[in-house]
C-alpha cells in the first residue's frame, strides 16, 4: 500500500527554519521530521511513498537522491573520481517525488498524486506530525467499516496550565497542560479508498482537503474515525520543534518504535 505525504507547505510559523528548507526537512535529532514519519510507516511494512512537494521541493529531492551520502560514511578519491560508501544505512523504500505546485493547497496536491497511486487503497498523512499509533490496527479498523476514509482522531495537549475553582477565588485543582478542551481533532494518519479523489475538484488549485472534500465525505457518511489516546504531536512552532528534539535526545521519543 502506498503512503502519500503532504510536504509542500511553507511553514510560515517556523520561519526561523523554513527560510532555508521546507518544513518536513526540519531536523529532530539530526534527521528530518519527514524521515521520522517514514520510519514509522516502514516499521509496519509500508515502504512505498508518494511525497507531495511544493515549497523548496528540490531540497527533499536532493536529500533522497543522495540518501547514501546523508546516512553513511564515505571515502572519496578525487584522483580517480571514485567514491566508496561505508556502513551503508539505506532503507527499503521506493519513493516517488511529485511536484504539486508552489501555491497549491492540500486538496490540489492530493489530486496530483492520483496518477501515481492508481485505483487502490492508500495511506495519507502530513509531513509535520508524529504519532506512535499502530498503523496495522488502523488499517484493520478501516477494513472493518468499508467507508471511503478513516482518519485518526486525537486530543492534543493544552498549551497552558488549567485551574478549577472551588469558589470565586479559591482554587481546588491545578493541572499542567491538560489534554486540550476535551474535543477530538483531526490528527491526520488517514487511510483512503480511491473514490476520495472524486471529492476533489481537479481544476481548483486552491482546493483545501480539510474543507470541501472532507466536509462532503462526512456529510455523505463516508468518513470514520479511530479515536487514539496515545502520543501525537504536530510541529507547528519552534517551541514544539524543541520539545520533540528534547524527547529524542533523552531517548524518550514515543514515536521511535523501530
């Protein structure tokens, strides 16, 4: 099964990093977050990727074109123009890199992937979110309901400490960064049937996947969600990038299941 990854946005809230590279190439522990996402899928046996490029997509192309160089030690003999690769760290991945346009929105990018995915079930996720969900269980859940799409529903952690009052001034409970406001949100990590492409306008470069296509899928009764209470984190800000890096450096990264 192919895994499509949205990797074309500009990541303006991370401009400190994205002025030089696309958001999915921001590193956590010396590796792009895109690599972490792909390692997660690969652990469960999903090794064929369709990466949807946009902003500074050439950086992602260069990374995978020279993957051996990025991951291994090399000896280069310039006198005979020869390169020897040591401790080869290659992956069992097949990667299709698709230019989907600099200004295209998420729906248009997904539609551009259709010819590479074909008429088959596929996985879809964002290039900036990490999770420790069991992808095999997600797939089994998808097969059980036979709808067009499954999404992973998550409850993100709140950004601030919460207070519970006993009366106007007396605090009865304080807890640091509880799980949001109790609402489930779209955590990505979709599984889609090919008929979802029919919900995307092929002529609209500004089609947003999370608006009309997903709204229509829900209205038509074609969308199901697997609720997930485990680890999930989206890297939208420098603070979130630093928090993920800290988890990795402490060997406490929940998403590192490989």
